[in-house]
C-alpha cells in the first residue's frame, strides 16, 4: 500500500510521541489536523512495513487500552514494550491517560 499524505501526517505525529508516553488514535488524528479520523490512524499503523521506525506501540484506544488485533501476539508485545518504557497498567488493563497521555490533558 502506498503511503498517502494522510497516513504520513499520522506517522509523523506518532514518531514525535516521547518514550514513556502514549496517545490515543483520536488524539493522533487531531494532532495531524484530521479530527474524527481515528480509524484511519489504525489503518496507517496496520500497513507499516516491517522494520519501520514508527513507535506504533505508543498508540492506544481512547479508554487507555491496547486495541486487540488478533492472534499474532502483537497485543502482548505492545504491553511489554510500553511497560519497558515505564508505563503502568491498572488492574482493569487500562493506562491512565491523565498520567501517561501525551497531549491528552
């Protein structure tokens, strides 16, 4: 899939998320100047080439949860990568976006 301008804008925002922080799909879309395009952020991430420098694991849903993607193990990997950056999950599996949300405040 060719990278379009919309996807490039999303990926630029995601590259700017500092280590130890997360953004929701909706916040990424708003920061890219495309509010109400949260689903398109997910599409852009789905089509990342292997070895990409985009820190995809720093994008979570609006509830502060990892969005399930299937049986490929990426959900577990995302949690491990986030925890390695110091992000903690509550008992319900949520990340406190007030604490760890970049641009979520």
